[in-house]
């Protein structure tokens, strides 16, 4: 009897132990759950969902932004412009506030254009903010109406383009060696197709560009000069990576009607060249369409620019700068 009673007491204590353990387990679990919930409510993920962003939208925002921008977004109502900007192919994180500022006065423009203009500085007046270009980037250096070369800059290892491939006196047309070698490869390939390309302009010194620009300015005014020529220091021709070329039998004005122009459009990138000032991109490049103006940027960059139908200005902003 005594043993049986002991067994019953042990069983009773065990049951009590189980009940107490379960109770504390529930309490601990609930406490942990409440703690985790409170901690979660402190996160940006939770805060974004409370103002209307979906789980997918929240993930996109968190992937792109750091705390400063997240606080900015949380201080405003849900804004689909933020999400649309983030989804733009060439969105640049550091330019987020610039996009928003430009958007205020240009709400009629598509977001793709907003991103293009801000990325390439064309949200600002030409020559209003200028920067000395980084020549260490070599064939990927940018020279346009915002990036300039020092007046003393001269390319290394200039090579004379022979008169069989260029107009003018011998020695008047030069480019740097990497551009010269690429041009010869391009010229030979085009010649095999029956075309005869000739260089009309190549490297220009700062002083020569000054004279070119002044001629246009004196004859038709600054506005016209800026639309067709670069100001001294802001010309790609000073880099040594630029060639103006068109087929024998055509002029610059008629070259775009030639078969050789179509060949260049579809093949120049294979040799590292791009059409620098294409049609319908005047707002980005700052120049009217020039069917003859080609810039050496290397095969990788040229191929990307060709396949994605963007300008070098856009490529530089997103991939180089």
C-alpha cells in the first residue's frame, strides 16, 4: 500500500511538473513572440508596410536605399514615383533627390527621360556646371558640355593617318595609337564590303578648336555655334579618340543616305567605335545628329551602347563614373 501511495504521489508530481512546464513554456513563447513583434515594429520593413507598401515593393525599397532615404520615404505618404524610379534601368542611388527635384518642374516628362537627363547633367544648362574630365579613364574619358580637358592636354603617341585614308595634307590628320589601330581594322572591314571611308577631321588641339568654334560664333552667333561645335576644351577631338569620317563620293550632309553609313551603324561597335551624336538624342548629347562623328570607346563599351541604344553620356554616368 505504501509503495502504491508513493507511486501515486510521484505520478501526481510529474503531472504537476508537466503542467507547470507547459505553462511557463507558453508564457516564455508568448513573451518572445511579443518581444519579436515589438522589435519587428521598429524595422523599416514594418514601417513601410504600415503606410501602404506591399511586401514586394518594400523589398525593392530596402534593397536600394539606406537609412537617410528610408526616413525620407517614411515621412511621406506612399508615393508610386519612388517605386517607378527604382525600377528604371539606369537609376543611380546617389541621384535620388536630384530626380525628385527635377521631377517637380518636369512632371510631364516620362520617368525614363527624367533619369536620362539627371544622369547626364542635362537637367542643367549647358556649360553651367563644368568638371575637369578624368583622363585616367583613357578611351572612356568623357568630354562634353559639362566635362572639359585642360588647354595643355595632348594625347600620347599620336599617329598620322595616311592620305590614302584621310583628306588634307600628310600629317594633318592624327589620332592616338589605340584609335588608329582600331580604325585600320574598321577601314579594312568596310573596304572589303566595297566602301571607301575617308577621315575629314581627327585630333584637334585646344587652340584649333578655339578657332573652329569662333568661326561659327562670329558667323551665326553663340547659340548656333553651341549646337554644332564644342567650346574650346569641351571638344572630343582634343582627346585623340575621335574621328569624323564619311565615304568618298559623299559629303557630311549626304553621308547618312549612303550604304556605308548603314554599314557603320551596324558594325562600328565591333571595332570599338560608336556614333557619338545619334538621331533623337540631341537633348542628351547637346549636339545635332552627326552621321560622320565616331568615338573610340573600346569594344565592350561600344557593344553595350549599340545593343542598348544609349549614348556614351548615359553609359559613362551609369558604368564609368
